């Protein structure tokens, strides 16, 4: 009898812990997940004021996306709105806060994908576009192409009625000093210098998934370098059959491991749940030497936010509208 009670007790304990785990990461009826980059992000080096500024910005981004989803808007609109907030905030290496190239310019990359149609759009190496995510969407919806680069992308943006901004718009003293330090340094780049990217994935009330990513690249990059952020299947991917993914990390490795597309493939062909697929795809990049992280959201509202660095700016919001934000491991 005693043993029987023990088994019952053990069973109820396991059930309680599994319910607690489910409560922690319950699937969303609709909602979104965002990231603001991964890297060496330590509590010890973060002032309370700066930490609060990051948390506030991530919450504002989630609220912007949620407001659209809640009133029945599309996942594409939500992704674009959430990324706008981060592109306009100098804390993040995208848009306003973009890092400097070796030549002292800012070159921005971005992409977006529609899980319903598998349509996608991207821009790379643009220097005068305040919100690259919006022009990436224009490429998807208003051109026959997937990716436009440099001056061609800017000429297209102008044709679409986008007002180009002066290069001075992207200047921030902090990023300028990072470049000077990087040019003098013989040490390898830190994670923080490499991993600045912002991204969002969303599931709307109609069951459609979308993903978007935007970045200023890496400090001191040379020769028109393009990373994984604007490359469909590497840094961004969305398919209603599986999931929506946005990555942040060592772009060269994420391209070689086709990280975003691999998450979808593992779900589609191996039947993996999204957390396992996301971890496996990230591990493929790590084996090559790449660090970073990703966010993924599946068609049933399950999500994952794995990273193999000390931190990743990240957050989520579900149907209840409660935004939760994390920074450290």
C-alpha cells in the first residue's frame, strides 16, 4: 500500500512538473517572438539604466506587433512593425544603431518572408534607408525579385516613394568609437561586435506565419560584406507548414549551415518539434565554429529561443497580451 501511494505521489509530481513546463511555454493562439541580437551579454557589464532601456525597447517592439495581431492584422504587418521599433532605436545594430564598416560607412541588410505563399524579399548593402525591413517587403510585394542590393535597392526604394535619409542619420558616437577600437585591436572580434541583429516571427489569427530580420552587419566589415540576415534560408525563413525563423550570429556560419531553413526541414521531414529542431540547427552552425542564436515559432504557436552565447535580447507575447522579455542565459 505504501509503495502504491509512493507511485501515485511520484506520478502526480511528474504531472505537476509537466504542467508547470507547459505553463511556462504554452503554445500561442496568436503572438510573436522577437530578438535584438545575441552575444557576450553579461549582467556584470550592464548598468541598471542600460538594462532597463533594452527591456523597454523590446517591450515596445512586442507591443507594436501585438497591437496588429490582436485586431486581426497579418503576421507580416506585425513583423514589420516590431522590427521598425528596433530599427529606430540606437541600442540595436539595425537601422539607426547600425555599426560602421571599415570605410566608416553604414551598410544595412534586411529580409522578410511570408509563410503563406513562401514569397520573400530582401535588401543588402543599403546606406540611405531608415527602415530596411519595409523596403525588403516592397521588394517581395512590388518587384519580381527576391533580393536587391546597394544603389539598385535604393533606386527601387525611391521609385516606391521611400524618402532616403542622409548617411549622417546612422551616426552614433558609441558605434563610431567601436570602429576606432576595432581598427586598433589585434584581438579577435568579441561576440558583441559580431552579433547585432534584430528579428521577429509572428503567427496571426488566420494561422499565417511570417519572419523578418534586419542588421547593420559587423563592425569594421570590408568589401561590401553581406551576412546571413538578408539571405532567405540562412537568416530568415517562414513556411505555414512548419515554422517561422529569424537568426542572429556569425553570419558566415549561419549561411553555410542554412540554419533557418534547416529548422523547417527538420520539422517537415523528421517530425521534430520546434524546440528540438531549433537547437539542432543552431548546433550545426556551432560545429562549424559559429555562435549566436535564433527565434522560431511553429504553426501551432509553439516557440523556441535557443542561443549558445552568454545572452540574447529576446521577448515574446501571446494572445493574452502579456509581454515577457529576457536578456541573460
